[in-house]
């Protein structure tokens, strides 16, 4: 499909003065695509030139159309000397390449210069004519839709969810090429911007090809990242979930995607998985192998000592470089391990001839109803690597191999949890000099195969599965074999259905499933941690980092667990743990949204135990602290309206005959390490968490627990899409980015001081946000996304992007009340069926148990039928984030006189009070800004403030030009800031992405639909047309 | 631990009205923080001083970036960098161009030049308005002046179109520009009792009746410059006081009409010739630029002060001026009725406005 690209340059406005003498500018425009360049006439002496050019036509391959950006340069004509560049506009024409998106790009674009920022605007019209030419060898993937949204986009239906797609491309970083020494900073920046634009185009095209190969037509949850590896190059990598999507014809009909199971299913999902899935343990599949099948993977992980289920104690992360010393070749060990596991897989599934997908990963965080069957827990893996120069950009093998190892590990962790898939999957890196930490994490899960292309589950089994799933708690049930648990966990019967076992806490990286039954509200929970590290070179450095990592992971999880208990909650969603490496320290920041899941047991309190019980004053101090902790828990329960139905306890008694107690925190985490059961010690108090205060460090920890201040009244915060317990959003939203950098006083830095500094930094930042947004109360900060970087020795940078959404307080109260009543009811009805399984659960002793777990499933299925349907109805109604009618009373203020259309931006996948009627394409932009007059631009704050405002402006302008009025699933993936105040210089790189959409206010939608029922409405508030 | 960098950028630009006011008033960040603390905001919100400091800095930075756009308000509407709801844009502009009464009285009628700008220090000390705020207000006056001078059409309309001000504020600016262009003296001690509103009122009347625009709406500068021909013609009015018969006749007409209606009749009768001479001489002198500048001084000296010293109530002044203007129509020997009306119609309104304590 070659195509014809047509570009028209209409006019400019607000151009800068380029000729001091006349205070005017003689501007003209160069339009470049690939190697072809056109020029407009020079428009003499004007700051608002009207070029009204002819249509410039480029005849190009669609491959180029996908890779290349359209480059528009505005220049000032100079008769005697070289023409001066005013600035540039890069336009990604990808949205024009698939039929359902935009048809024309037309509007005012800010003219951007990497040294001066935005310098006026230019009005451009771009169109593409594609010709069908099916005989060509397909190198392009025009037509594959891309979405950043990590759920099925609102106006589509998922026919099949194919699975994981990934790709990476590498290149030399222009900033580090020899030519950079002789070219201007501007030329260098532009070379970089252009290269990255090209590389992302190429990457997207390649991913598209993979999707086409899988017979999909879209990528959902597309996440593209840059690794600036410095000397060793530039890596652009992306992951996503390939899907086949169907557009819903009417924007109003948002049918759940589960209605039509695909007919195309051919193979069992994840056939390479030697573990039969829990759910496939229907009568048709003999289950003999289940118990044993754990052992190979388990022993494998033990032997390689590399499996860190993210919470593991095993210093897996140290593996790569740790072995370097011993074996000379740094990565041999890992490679061996990988081949070994590959062999293992093949052995495990001998009858599979074709592996369609290597990794059963999904970048989605929210799913169609019924998709998610069980959740096992968080799995993650990290690996420390030494960067070397990328010798051959066309064969990025090393980087590929690195990621393949990590993914392999993730897969085996999931396997160990009895899960065949990983959802909410993401990958990240942290680079400092030549050391790089690769991280991947996700949530091990069992999925319903109906949605997966190569699932072959017989119809009857499917039916049973569905009945088998009690709504609202099914996903909490453990997917692993309780007798062969991969780690010691504390199991109870589900507090909701009483049929299945659930862990005492649940950590996940996904959003809260819409059908989950939650009590009260959720809250943002963060664990923050710093560790000093000696400065070192190369391998020694990598080893040092590797050695520190397991301790950091351990402590981060301890903190998370403690804070969760302190909030009186029992589950974490949207968990994201970021480990950042700097010259002389490591930082860990974990963010998640804590909630109280009705299905899980009430968390016990936190018990403090002193080491020297005889000292009286010490005792007193301890008891004082204990009281403080208890008070905090009580206060939090009240604050977050956590009032679990009390009756359940009485009726059940304790389902666990011998509640196990733990003296150390980590052991009690359900997702904790895989093999250290023998460390579980009994302690006096039932079901309580015990903090042992044996030194000042521990004291500090307890103190820091208590220093986290809850948000002021009227504020809630979470890092998931929506806040559990709030469902009556109004339409007022405010997306923002906040950046802070602090300089540490370098003298005598201790871990403790460092921790305090870091903690204060984050807390103060949150406090500032609450203060700034106070006019929006009652409101909730959603999708709060913290990123930490260590740009220099003593600098810590924290970047936060989030959206504040107001809600209607009165209705909120009402719904929670109803909600609590409902859960009360449910609890009581469920109790009657309780004692069918007087099972004795004893998870740490692992004798061969006669009880076949599969049977349990069957029986519960039969005894349970009927109830789920009713429950589902309740929860679905409750969970809809935008209840009809909630928004009608408050719509956005009319923007009558505005000449610039309003473009909303939000990190969420939806816009409260509105319906998304059209996805216009992905926005993926990369900008560099540099200055050599830092002081004159207001210092670092002034510089970055202006730059971020400019980035927002450019995103909005592109969306408006596509005919859109909002960006959803917006994220700022990178914000790399470097300064050199002595030279009065600074540089910043920002990478943002999101989905450009058209939305219609629900109130307007009603009007439209009554007037013209079937109209595929092009809304009146498009805001895309920016008129003069 | 020191904060190197601390910013907050919203997709919709946050504007805090209170901080904007502090910024406009020219307070430094630390002063503004102190003032905000004093307002009790910390207690209301439970914030800390550090939070307030950071918040204030952010707003100040935003305002600083917006200032460039505020210099040409239509730019603020078309720019893409800051997404601001229209009502907020209007508020930003209106407040930016608002000025202090105390300040405007100091510079009203002065040439908006570098020389005056140098005096801002003194004005700042005298009025207690920060130098920064004085500079902003002065620069606003000057900017508006520069843009609308030599422009065709109504002064108020031009200001409104180029600065998007409210009708009221645009009228005030028209007065300021008019005064600055004609350099009317307003600073004399005698004139201190007059408010900006008094002058603005007079300016409006004068623009309506005495400028080129009053007769021809198609000339440059039409509302800024007084109609030279008209001023020249005003000499003709001299006959009203020079011709003794005419003056006596005028007096008798007025006295007859007002007898019994005026509380200060006798004083009026005694002073009639002086007052009339004063008013007519003011008109006759307007051919000289110097005397144009002294217009208000003269009016106060020649009319307001004498009446005030005799304790004329305002109602009597109104009756007198009505009769004084109208009686001229009955003077058969006087041929410049239209000229008289153009002059006296405006002066009548001005004098009434100027006549207070």
C-alpha cells in the first residue's frame, strides 16, 4: 500500500521577531518527509504570515509512512547570510493510516525550538491517500491500531485477546557520536528527537507486524520506553497486548466483551506450561500430575537461586553480575539457565508442535468480566547488567536476551504460584553510568481461556467454570495447590463464599476488578527506602548493587505490609515497585492502593515486642508505642470507612484450627519467599503482626510508620484507575505533573538520614498537592504515579503525575451505606453453607495430603450455583465508574468565547461524566529542551516549569489537530533533567504518550441520541477546530 | 536537604486569586508568604509554611510567564501554552490592568515618559504602593497609550478591542490616555481634593464634545486631541464679558430667572460678573497649550473656590449653571450660540462634578 501524503501550510501567528531592525520576520516553511523537501514562498515582514501554500505531495511507501515523521521547519529568510531557523513541528502521521481514526490532521501547532521553546504557531493541514496493493511483501503494518489504555478501549469489544507482543530497536545515541563535538546543541538535540521519532515509528511498525502475524488488529496496553544508555547507545523498546477488537457500532452500547466466545480457538493457552491450571482441572483432565508438576519448576528456581518472586529473599537480582566474577563471562550463567528452562518447557509439553507465544503475559490491568479467574500474587524479577557498546544496531541480540531471561523468570515464578499467565505486566530499567537494572513485574493469574486465541477448553468445562466463579471473590481464591504451596501462606476460607481458600493478604499489580467486593474506601500506600552504596566501577559496582537488591526488596515489602496493616486493609492493587540506581545509593519506591477486600480475612493488628523486657521505662515506651499504633489503626478504619461485617467471625469461629503466628514480618506475607518455611516461629498473640524492636533501626521504622499523615479531609488518593468506594465522579478533572529535586547535604550521610530525607520529600510533595488542589474538595487523586531518579550524586528527583477528580459527597455516603448493607447480607447468606469443608489447613507442614484439590473445585461449583448470578448483578451495578445521572447536575462550564478548544488530559482510561466515542490514534512524543541561559529563564524551576507547560501545549495541539478533545491514558514516561548551574546550562528530555480521543458529555449524548438515534456523533464540543 | 527544584504544572493552569493580588501588588515571595500566613490559611488548611512557600513560588512563576502575554491580552486568548478557562482569562486581564486610585492621581496628566518613570520611586514612597506595582501600573498606562495613539475610531472601543478590558476599565483608560495626551495639570495642591473619578468624568465629557471625534469620526487620534479649530473659535466668546452691555444683560436675565429660587442669591448677584468673566476667560485662553494644561486649575480657581467660599449648595450651583448657560440664547447680540453650547455643555457637567469638598 503505497500512499500519497499531502501537506498544506496555511499560516503562522505570533512568530518571534527575527529582524531587530524592523521588528519583523520574513518567514518561510520547509516541509520534509523522508528525503523530499518542499518550500513555501517567503512571506515578507510579518509576524502573522499567510502562506496559503499549494498542496505539497509526497509519494511514499507505507513503510516510510509508518516510520517517518513529517517535519515542518519554519525559517527566517536572510538574503546575505544563512537563513535562521525559528523552530520545528514534527507530526506523526500514523493516526491517518487506519480507517477508523482521524481522516485529516488540521490545526495550529506550536513551533518548537529545542533552545528557545515554543515560538509562535503554524497552521497545517495533512492528508494521506492510501492505495491498496496487496501483492507486496508486507513490511508495513498499516491498519493495526495502538492503544496506551491498559484495558479494552471503551468503544470496542474484545473478540480475542492474543497475548504478549514485544520488540526493541537500538541505535547509537547522536549525543555521543563524534560529530556531536562539532555541531551545535540545537543540531544535536534535533538529531536525537528525529532519531527517536524514527525509531518509535519503526518499533510500532514491527510490533504491528507481529500483531498481524497473530491475526490481531490492535495492540492494547502499548508501553514504549527509551533507555538512554549513554555511550553504549539508545534503546527503544515496547511491550503490549495483541488483541482482535470489534468496534461497537453504537457508542451507547457498551456490551461486556464476554458475550461471544471465539470460534477460532485452536490450541490450549500457554501450552508450554507443564502445570495444568487449576481451572482446567475439570473431570475431563486427570489431575495426577498436579502435585508433582510443581517440583521441577521449584527445584529449578532453587538451584539457580535466581527466582525472586519479587518478594523473595533470594538475591536473584545479584545473579547476573555475581556470577561474573566467578566465571569470567558475565552472563554465561544466565544464558545457561535460560536454555535449561527452555528445554524444561519443551519436555513439559511434548505434544505441542508449535508455540505461538513464548510468554503468557498481558499488559492489561483491567479486564472484561469473567476474564480473570484467580490471582496468585505479584511476581517480579530484576537483573543487574553491565552496559556495553551496541556493535550492530540491526541485531540487538544482547538486549533481547536480557529481557528474555527476565521474562522467563517471571514466567517460572507465575508457574510456581500455580498460575499460567501474568497480567498487569510491565518492564522498566534504571541506568547509572554503565550499570543497568532491568525490572519486570506483574501479577500471576489464572485466566479464562475463552478469550485467548489458542484455548481449547471444551464447552462443558467452560460452563462449569463460569458457575464455579463466585462474583466478587473468585479472583481472590488461591490458584496454587494449598498442600504444595510455593511459600508459607496463611490461608482461610473465603469470607465471601466460604468455599475456597484465600490468602490473608493479596498483592497485585492490576486495577481492582470491577466486580470485587470492597468494604470502605481505598488509599494510596507507599513504601520508601534508600540504601547507601559505595562508589565503584563496572563489575564491582554491579556486584554491590546485586547484593543490596534483595535487602531492599525485603524492606520495601515489610514496609508495605506494615502500612497496609496500619490502614486496617488486606489487599494492594496497582503495586509498582521502582528501584533506582545512583552513583552512591539505591532508592526503592513502592506505590499501591490499599483496600479492604470483603473476601479476605480481617487483618490482625501490629504487635510490638521489646528485646529487653525487664527494663521498666523501656516497657513503658513500648506500650506507649503500641497504644499509638492501635489508635492509628482504629482511626484509619474510621477514616476509610472500613466496617467489615462482624457477624462473620462469630458464625465461623476460626476456620483455621491452628492459627500460625509469626515473629518476623516477611514470613507472613502470602507472596513471600519460596523456601524458608522453617523460619516460621510461633508467637504468643493470635493473628497479630509482631514488630520486634531490637535496635534503633527498628525504632526508626516504627516511627516512620506513624509519620505518614493521612490526606486532609475531603481528599482521597489512589494509584489505580478509580477509587474503590467512590463512584459518583463529577466531570471536573485536573491532570498535573509535579517535579521536585532535593540536594542532600553530603556530609555524613547515613541510611537513616537518607530515608528521612526521602520520606519527607514524598510526604511534602503530597501535602503540597493537597494544598494546591484544595478548591476541588471533595476530590480524589487518581492514578498517582511517582517516579524517582537520581540525576547526580546528591540529587534526588521525584516526578508525580496524577489526576484530581471531584466527586459528589452526598451520593458517596449513600452508596457506601447500601454497599455495606449488601455485603452484610451476603455474608449472612453465605455462612449457612460454610461448614461443608472442615478442612484443616496447615500450610507450613507439607505432608502428602489425601485431599485432591480439584475435587474441592467441583463440589464448590455444585453447591454454589445460583448465587453468583445475583451477586454479579449487584456488583456490576455498583462498580460502574460513571453511574448514569450522577453527572448531569454538574457539567463543565461552557467555554463560549474561547478561541482555543479545550483539550482534557488524564492518566485514566475514561473521562468522568462523558463517553468516548472515537479513538483517534496514539500520541507518543519526545522532546528535548536545552538552555544556556538558565538564570535568565528563572533558574531550574522556571526552566522546567515552562518546558512541561510547553509539552502539555504540544500534546493538546496535536490532539486538537486530529479532531480530538481529550487524551486518555496519558503518561509521562520519562523526565530526564540535567543541570549545570556553573555553566548556566540545563537540559531536559521528556517522553509522553496517551490516546487521543473524542468524547461527548453524557448530558449532550442524550440530546444527540434523542434527536438522531443512530448518529455516530461527531460531537459539538470537539474543540479540535482552532479558529483564528 | 534543600529544594533545588519544585514545580507544579496543571493541564488547566491553576490561578489563585489571592496570590495573584499579592503578585500584582508587587510583594516579594517571602512577603507574600508572610501575608498569606497572617490571613490564617495555615489554620484553615492544615498546611505548613513550606507548603505555602512552594505554592506561592509556583504561582509567582506562572504569573511571571503569563505577564508577557498579558501585555497583549488577545495573545492570552490565542496562545496554546496555558489552558485557562475564559472566565479566568478575563479575570487575569482585568486585574492586571486595574490600578490604584492613589497611584493614578499621581501620574494623571503627566507625560508617560522615562522622566516620569524615574519619579516612581517617590510615588511609591508617598503612596505606600510597592515600586513594582507602580511600575506595572505605569507601564500599563504607557502601553495602552502607545497602542491606541494615532488610531482611528473611538478611544474606548480601541482600548477594549486591543486590551479586552471591561467597559468601565476601558473608559478609565480612555481618561488616562486623554489626560496624558493633553497633559492636564492635576497635581496642584488646589486639585488634591479631586478624585480620579472626577477627572475621568470630565475627560469623558471632553472626549465626547471637544475632540476632533466629536465632529468627524474618520480621523486619526480623533478622541485624543482637542479640536484645535474649536479652541481657536472659543476666543469669540470673549464678547460676553468684554461687551459691557452684553454682560449686564446676561446678568439681569440670570438674576431675574433665579430670584427667590437661590439660597445664595445675593452672593450670586454680587459675584456674577467675576464668575462669568472667569468662565469665559478660561475658554478664551484655551488656544495656548499651557493654558489648556491649566484648565482644571483655572476652573477651580475661577469658579469652584469663589462659590465654595460663599457656601453655595450644589443645588444652587446647578440652578445657576443651567440658567447661566440657557440665558445666553436670549442674548440677541450674541452670534455664537452653537459654540457656546459646545463649550458650556461640557463645562456645565464638569463643574458640577468638580464642585464638592
